[in-house]
């Protein structure tokens, strides 16, 4: 792991935010289809139709994308668990 910020630069424009979200969505698909180790930044960029340099504007490496996806999944799960705990009934 590098000493660089694992999340990369956070986009400020709507276009940048959209691009970062697209990269995350495509990376999720690639990870699901292949697995983390067989997936590549090049393939993620090709499918997202962005240059490799664009990827590195938002993420320092493939691991940073995986960590972002895992954090999001964890937040979703926590939210669902909290809702279930506070739901009426059993």
C-alpha cells in the first residue's frame, strides 16, 4: 500500500462526481465478474470509457476502489440493521 491518500481527490463538479460514481459502479461489476485479483484498472477504465489517468485522479489504486465499495456496503448494511432493530413487530 502506498502512502498516498487511498481515496484520491474528491470531485467538486457534477461531472467529476458522476465520473467517480461511474468508475465505482463499473469496478463493482468487474470485481463481481472476475474477482479482485483478476480485475485490472485498465479494464475498469475501458468499460467506464475513461482514460487511465482519470481513474488515478479519483483513486490511488485498485485497492482504494475496493475499500470504498466495502465502506459503502458496510454503511448500507448498518442502516438496514438499524431499521430492522427499530421496526415494529418481531
